DNA sequence: TAGATTGTTAATCGATTAACAATC
DNA sequence: TAGATTGTTAATCGATTAACAATC
C-alpha cells in the first residue's frame, strides 16, 4: 500500500545524493533488460553500482514499493519506475552556448537525445564559428540567445564558454527563461533559486584524480625504498 | 608550528570530499592572483566557492597553517600551497582511449595541459579513425596500447569508449601499468585498489539536472493553477 | 587598544549501513 | 516448510557547521 504522501508526492524532498544514484540504477537495469534478465535483487544492483544493498533498498523506498520478497525487483518494472521518477517520458530542450570542443562534443553526443534531452540550438560569439555546422545545426550568434530560447522553448542552457564569460551567459539564459543550467565552466554561478544548476567540474575531477595518482606513486616509491 | 605528522604527511588520510574542494579553492585563488588581489579571507573564499567559512578553514587546516590572523590568507602563498598539495608541480602523462567526440574534446582541451596533465597519445579501434590527426596527435590503433603506455610513460588512462568496452579497456590499461583511470563511460569499473578511478558521469549529471528541472516546472505549474 | 580573523575542537546534521520483522 | 529477500526503522558513521580561544 502506498501512503498518502507518496501518491501526492508530498514526502520530505528527496536528497540530491539519492537522486544522483537513480541514473546509475537506471543504467544497470537497462543493460539487464537488454540482456533479457527478468529479476534483480538489491544485492546484485548494489554490486553493479558499487553500493551497499541497504542503500539500494532505502533509495528505491523513497519512490514506492517496486520489489517482491524472495524475488527482488522486476527488471522491466524497475526500469519503467525509474524512468518515471526521472521524468524521462517527456523531453527537455537545450541550447548550448559556446561551440568550442566541449560544446561540439555535447551537441554530437546522441546518448543525451536517447535520454530525452534535445539540443535545439548552439550559439557562439566568435565570427569564425558562427555559421558553421555542428551536429546538423548552424551555429548562431550569441546575440540571438533570448530569441532562440523563446522560439525553441528551451528548458536547459548548457554553458560551454570560458570561465570569464560564464556568469554573464548564465544571467542571459536565466532572464531568457531557462529553468536549468548545465555548467561546464569552472565557476560557481550565482542564479536565483528557481533555477537548477548542475556543475560538471572536469578539471576539478582531473585534479582530484591527479592527487590520488600521486599519492599512489609516492606510496609505491616508498615501498620500493 | 607544524606537527610531526604534518611534516611527515602521516595524519589520517584526508577525505575525498576535502580533496575535491581543493581545485575549487585553487581556481578562485588563481583568479584573484591574476586580478592582483593580495589577501583573501575564509569568508570571501567560502563565498566564491559556495561554501561555509568554517569548511574552508577546516579544509585548509589539513594541509598546514597558511593564514594570518586579522589578514586572512596570502593569495600568492595559498596559490602555491594548494598547487603543492595537488602536486601540480610535476606533470602526469595521459593516454586517451576512444577518439570519438569526447575523446577529441579532451585531447583538444588545453587547460588540462596548463594544470600539468599531458595527453601523449590517443587510440581507437575503428579503422576510419586510426591515422587521423587529433590535437596534433595521430590516432593509433588500440592494439598498441601496452606499447604506448610503456614508451610514453603513461600514468593515467582516459576511457572514452562506449560502456560495453569500458571494462576491457580498463583492464588493458591497468595491466599495461597505469595508476589512474579517468572514466567517461557510464559503468562502475572493477579495478585493483592500487589504481585510482575518477568517474565523470555526464549523463547521470544531465539526468539529475533533468529531475530538478522537472520538479521546478511542476512547481511552477502548480503555482499557476 | 579594540576588533577581526585564524585554527581547532565540539556540536550538529545528514547520509549510509545494519538489523530485523514481514512475507512470499 | 525453510529460506531468501524486501521495506523500514534504528544505529553508526562521517562530514559540515558553530563556537571560541588565541592573537595580530
């Protein structure tokens, strides 16, 4: 039986840590579905995601009761439930600002489309890039930002410009009406709370890896000595 | 005064959450240095990184005492200290496996080089791509992986292949001798603990953003009703 | 001096994990 | 039936924040 609050979606807001794991579960479950696997236990799911089985059950518990005692979770059922949770059924439109390497790579990355995210336009400020074709789109001047956001009903702005321009681009996107920002610039964006921001900190990620690598190299050197 | 353990680097291993924030501090401090700012307080640093001032002081405290009461932290001093912590002074070599959009974008991204990470080779398995030029490098066949890792003294492997191949590539890289993996494939890699893995979950990040966006869209719709 | 800011310890908060009753 | 596995609550763990003495 589902509680009132579950039906109405009223329970305490689910922590972002939990939300971040849902795409991982979904990944695994989709793979299993393709392989024709019918049932998966929290144990197996946890293994595949590098988590604790308790975490898996607790996480899924936030969204409903999907499992059967002694059987686990129906792969198909869980797949659909997780897609419903993430809202993949209806699509979101994106505009990419900045047609450099990263912007182009995102535009060409078809897996986002498969997950319901459509790149409707790509903009740049540099005259050398404007007019070029990227992923079947003509790069438009960034001056057309507000117009494009309205015309294409853009929900999400993807910020692929250098750090120095990121805040200005964010502000332009927000005042044009986007509700989410996918930020590839290494800056903390200041935006109103109605706007969701998701940071992709590539160089921070690499530096973190570098730290761990050097720790290990140093340890290995110490052992050898 | 520094304690014994600080000098010897023996204190409890610093949590990865702390390490992840160091690149952010470094970013800010570098920017301030370029702007000619001489001193920064934990308050200002926290503001710029979207953190609590206490967190900043606690974090920095793991690595030494860099601040002066009533003045804050010397921008130059902190910059150098943070680079020392991350070990940016001596470089690491990388090989990119997978010359698709993402692999190419990484190869072309000069900011990694500026942070001490050098892309020495890029490999692919597809005959159409092998031999092409990417960021001044000729794409090599993935069969040469072990050879390249040895010859170029590669420390870090960057995995930019589809999910299905990621584990096999990871294993090949590890047995060739890399100490770190930068993983762009949406899979949990199984590797020995001596190897550091840093996952970049682009589509998980986008799906997480999508969830937040849809929450906000739904809220807005509710308010309108 | 008075006041501001660090470094550090203690308190709080939240997330993860363990445990176990329910049950198929 | 016996045993396995869920859903959920309680216990633990770790990370963040507050507080404050030290001090420039």
